[in-house]
C-alpha cells in the first residue's frame, strides 16, 4: 500500500493506493497535516511518496518517513524536454498518470489551474513538452491590473456568448478565450498524433469538460495517480 502527498502553492492533496486502486484521498491547507496523519494511522502504508513545489522544511512535521520526488527519480516515461530541470513536477506526474490510463496511446494532458498547461506525449511514452498560458482567474486579474478602469472580478461562468455590460464582456472574453485556445491546441495535436487521447485535470477541469464537445477524459486525480505510478515503477526497479 502506498501513500501519496502532492504539495502545491496553497494546498496539499493526498491519497492512499492499494496497488493501482485509489482507496481514499483528501485536500488540506499546507502545514495542517492532521488528515494525512490520520490516513497514515488508519491504513499504515508501506511507503509514502511526496512531490512539492515548495522547499520542504528541514524537520519532518508529518511524524513518519517519506520519499521525495526529485530530478533523480526514475520515470516510466522518457523526458525529451530541453530543460528538464525547469519542468514542474506536477506536469511530469500528470503525464505519468496519462501513461497509466492510456498506456498505448499518444496523450495530451490539459491541466486547468492557475495556469493552463498543455503537455504532449507520444504513444511510445516520449514526453516532448507543450505550452503554458494564463488560467481563468489569472486572466481576470490581468485585465484589472493592467488597465485603469476594468474591475477585479471573481469567475462566474456567463450565459450565452454576448456580453452586454463591462462585467459580462470581461467574463465572456475569458470564457471564449480559454475555450477557443483549448480547441485550437487540441486540433493542432490531433493532426500530428493520430489516435490522440485528451485528458483534463485541475481545479477548472469541470468547466472545460462541460463546454468542450470533443471527447475528453476528465481525470481529477491524475497527478496523484501519476505519482503513484512513478512510485510503483521505482519499486519495480528495486524488486
């Protein structure tokens, strides 16, 4: 049994897997470890594997041992990225999760969070990179920050496609912009990678899944699945 911890910029996701089966998962603020400590006591995983975008504290606040995902960790995919040291661990984990879900297909992973990332891997497991663009909330903040009169809005999906107020026009611009960009990106990759599987994850994934008519596989726990896949691959090498 494996335990997985994914530390982001503002929150922490965790999961416990029995082999490939996700038994339980949760989310908590960074530094509040009670729920994952309870999961450790309840399931007693043989191994814990941690990925973090933050610098980990010198002292172990969890109360149990864990392995850390770093640049030296063996991967079940081949990284063809020119600057692998700058590649986000969440992007790597999501691609490994896609490899687990569709082991014989080219995959495009869309992670719709603070930024929207598009990551491509061919059917042989070669990861090439992709693109990064502003997410929904970031676009709204940018319009407010870099203009004098546009207000700071919170995201709320607008109806229809014509904005008849400044507020609704801004929301329509963001909605149509991210959807149009995503459809264009998918079409580019479909031309180059036959049989492409498209997976979407991240905090805004449900919005894209609802509005895009193309066949898209929603995978809310893709990064956690990918981290478990990486750990299982590492364990297989040591067996």
